[in-house]
C-alpha cells in the first residue's frame, strides 16, 4: 500500500479511461496533435505524397554492380539448396522404400 499516493481516492472507471477522460486521455491526444480537427482528405493525400517524395530522396540506392552481385549470390544459393533438398528427399525415399521392403519380408506379405 506504500506505492499508492491516496488509497482513499476512487479508481477511474474503465469507461472513463476508454473514452479519453482518464488521466492519460485528453492530454495525450493534445500532445499528439489530435485535439484539433483533421485536414480534408485531399490535403492529407497531398501531404502524404510530399512526404513520400521527400523520403525517397533520402534512400541510398544500390549500384548496378551491387544488384548484379546480390542477384548472382541469390541464384547460386537457390540452386544449391534446390539440389541439396532434392538429394535429401531421394535419400529418404530410398531409405523408407528399403524399410518397407524389409518389413514386408519380415511379415511374409
């Protein structure tokens, strides 16, 4: 009970906290800039496209050689794992068929 400032103070109702009337409601919205009316849809859309354009200018694009190198590395890795998984699959098929033949021979069918 030592961590409670005023134990006699009633707890805020869940409804009050849910609708922004609690201790973090209106202040938090005001801090985030949500207490004023929103701009119109065309204004928000224009701001979105301006922000996207500004962000795309900050992107560091890879050079042609970097793209070629990573593409080659990716293709080599894909081919390697395809061959590896093909071999593992065929080994399992061979082992399971052999086990099936042995079990059939043991049971006499």
